[in-house]
C-alpha cells in the first residue's frame, strides 16, 4: 500500500470511486465511500 494516506483512508477510497464512477456526483461518491468503508471495516 504505497498510496498517500488521507487520515482514515476514507478520502482515498472516495478518490478511487471518483475515478471509477465519473457520472456520479461528489456527494453520491462520498456516500458510497462511507457505505463501503462500513462494509469493509479496515
């Protein structure tokens, strides 16, 4: 994991999703990131 850490990793996950899901709005992506981080629990 040589990625730059943005605190809880939440911002990093949101950034990955932003690249993967271009048509979604930032708010939707943030919600998805919160949801997926709740599932993963890393």
